[in-house]
C-alpha cells in the first residue's frame, strides 16, 4: 500500500514537470489560470487586461506590475511562461537527425 502511494505521488510530480507552457500574449484568461500555479481566473484576467492596455508582454517580469502577482508567483511559473522575447528553446538536433547535420569539424 505504501509503495502504491509513493508511485502515485511520483507520477503526479512528473506530470507537473512536463506541464505545458502558456503564451501570455495569446492565451485566454482560462488557459492562463489552468497553466500557472497561484494564478486564478481573476489574476489571469488581469494579465489579459494588461496586455490589451499595454500591448504584448515582452518578459515575465512585466507581470510584477499587476497587483497580486509578486516575485514568488513569478518564480514558480517562469519556466511555463512564453512571452514575446522569451520563447521555448528549439531542439539542438536538426529535424532529419544527426546524420543530415552539416559537419562541425
């Protein structure tokens, strides 16, 4: 029984690690609230209102201007946020595989 409990906890932790990222400039308030820790629908709507008023969000630090979003919330979610200047990293390997990459030496 104890092993089943730990297996369940570990699998839930793994789901959190692989949770998807959210583009703060295109996502709805509902999508933002579902994707970010400590951000409910009310704060998510403030993020949407902020981008409507001030334009695209360039960096996650801009969220600190929104009342109710502080450093701790920002740090918990930084890796999940996509902004205009912060995009997910591209794969190092070319799409066709390493055999089709140009020689580096």
